[in-house]
């Protein structure tokens, strides 16, 4: 089929039918439609948008362009969590083993870092030997035997989305809500889930900083889930400061290990418990949020969650000893302490500046093919609203050389602002979004 009539129709504000989407995405996955035509269509969608039926048809077409995990034979509920991305967001590393050890199957498909945000796959691969490139057959077997698999998008899963995602990044169309939602949900639906929980970020460090845009994205993905028989719940959480203290790859793995041992930062644990409670509620294994919170706390305090992480690491080829000895993770040869330039109040810790600082250190990427250094990064102890003295330690820089330390200091000078006073940060968890609507979030 010819792509040009569809490009012109969408350019002029028309609709593309479900059958046309299926033919289009199958042809694109097969290499029969050139990237320049798909780029033109993506730009037309960016400006004209898609309605609910079109977004659902695109999602279904990308889903059908490849294979899926066939998990209906599992007796356990199958839940995943997805974050729209941020700085210091290592929740997946904590949540997957925590929820899986409570009897829920967790097929978790994650991505790599790109731009200022980190990627779960990069963090996992800082564990010596850890394999994220499992085939669907390997992932299925591991889910049957262990109940959890942490994998990346293989060539088998939604290949049309894989091609379109790379194209969107190169053509400035990443921020299109229908394209974001269809991309995420085509991969998640390929996991054969019985439920999905979303962590949609808002604030200066999010891909969609405005709260209303975050809510729109959440509603769109919830609708897509409903239209495909997969219940979805979303929480809108803050990304106007990094989550937790560690920002980088190996340092975030270490913080995740400590969180599973009961020593995680309060903000990281609050978001983890909130998302975990929603997963357990969707799974139907708990009475309410309080019951879910108690079960998660017991799994951590008893050591069961950390022990499960060891089993998971071993199953995917990694060195399970890192759970008992995080010193086995990659370590940067150089480190330095960044101190407060003056007395005052920490007005902000800007996540985008921190994320770009990690890239400058060599720990992030601007292109998919970039090789990263897993050992570099920051541990930032300063939080917005802290009262500090001149010369007080605010962060530690981990770098591979003196030039990296200098780049880290420069990044933190931009990121951490000490002033005479400070505005309150955004609420850590602002809203809970379901098919029924949007409600202000409360922990109780």
C-alpha cells in the first residue's frame, strides 16, 4: 500500500482506519515503507493528534507486528509497572523482586537511558554478568520457574514500535501523547498482563513537565488498557527533584539493594510502596492499601525480598553476591565531595541538570549506540528545603578521571541552588488516575 495518501489525510486532519493502521505498521516493520515517509506521518500526528479509536488501532497494529509473551497458563496474576522516566528513578529495581516474592508474576520489560533520564536496563547491566537480552522463550521459562523476568524489548516484540521509537527521537516527535501512549502500551500488552500500574512523572525533570499533560497521558494509557482488556491504574508523581539520593547506574543498583534491606531513602520507599500497593490491589491478593503496605514491609524486614533479588540476579546470569557485597559493583576510580557554596536553604535540585551531568561524566547517552560507564554518577544528600551551612557536604561525585570530577562539579553548580528561601517542592504523589476519574492521592 502507499503511505502517501495516509500522510496527506492525517496532515489535513482526517482519520486513519484500523485496517489501514495494520497494513501500514506491518509494511513498515517489514521494511516496505521508508523512514522518511513514516517521519512525515509522525510529524502529522504530532500536530493533528489521534482520537481514541485511532490511538487504539495504532497500538494494536504495533502489537500485532511481532510476537507476544504467552502467559495465560500461569496460575498467578501477571502485573507490571511502567515509569515515564526520570532522574534517580530506580523504583523498578526495588519493586520487581518485592512484588514477585509476594506471589505475583512480574514480566517487566524496560528500556535504556536516553537524554537526561536513566534506563533500567543500563542499571541492571552494571551488575556483573546480568543478561537483559532474554528471548521470549527464555523469559517465559523464567516466569514459569521464578515468577519474574527483567528484560528489554527484543526484535520479537512490537518491531514496528522499535523502529518508530528511534525515528521519533530523531525527528522531534517524542512528546506526542498518542505516540507515547501507543508505544508504551504496545510493549506492555505484549507481556500478556492481567494488570498494569503506571508511574507518570510531572515537573521540570519529566518528559512532559506540565501536570495537565501528565494527566492526559495517564488517561490515554488507561483507555488503551481498557480497550484491550487490561486494567490500568496510574499515579502522577513528582520529578522536580531526583528520586532518592543515587543518580547513575551502579550507584542506583546499590541504593536499590539497600532499599530491599530496609535502608532506602524515604521518598524512594514512599513511591515504591504506593505503586506496589496498586499492583497488589490489581492482582487481588490484598484487602486494601494498608494490608499491601504491611505485606511489603514484612517481605523487606524478613529478608525475603533481598533473597529473591539474589535468585533473580542468578537466574539472569549475574553475580548474586552483589546483594551481600555491593562493593562488587563497578566502582569509579575518582570521587569528590561537592559542598554548599554559601549558607542558606536548598531552593532546588534540578533533575535535568543532574541527568545531563551524568551524561557529561560518561554515565548516560545522547544516542542509542553510545557506550556508557556504569560506575560514574552522583549521590546527592541535599533535598529541597534543607537548611545548610557554607562548606557543608551536599553530594558526592563519582568519576573516571579529574576531567570527570570537574564536569560533575560544574553540573552540580547548575543543579543545586542555595538561596535565602525556597518554594515548597511538588507533592511527591499528586494524583491517582483510574477509569473512574482523577482523585487527589492520599496514603491512607
